[in-house]
């Protein structure tokens, strides 16, 4: 099971599900990351935090902890 945190720069991936619960999961979904959406990994900071992605036509930066909750295929 791969997560968004493990995705490589330049990769185009699809979201399978979001783990976690409560307000953190809700916040990730509110940012547009939902099941089935395509995500393009733009940049990963030198220490891996944050991960910059393009989702639904806009750029988004995610912390490692949040990216770990997004399961991809």
C-alpha cells in the first residue's frame, strides 16, 4: 500500500482512499483530495516536508503527516 508521501516528483497518481479520521481527514478532503481524483506531484522539499502537488487545477502543499494518510495506486 503506497501513500502520497512515497510518490516521486513528476508522477501522476490516483487517490484510492484517505486513512485517518475526524477533522484531519475532513481537512484533506476539503482541499480537494478525494477518492478517484488525479494528483500530480510537482515538488518534494529536500527533507521531504512539504510535498507540493497539483490537484483539480491548483497547487497545494501538504505536510508529510498529511501526505501519509493519502493512499495511492
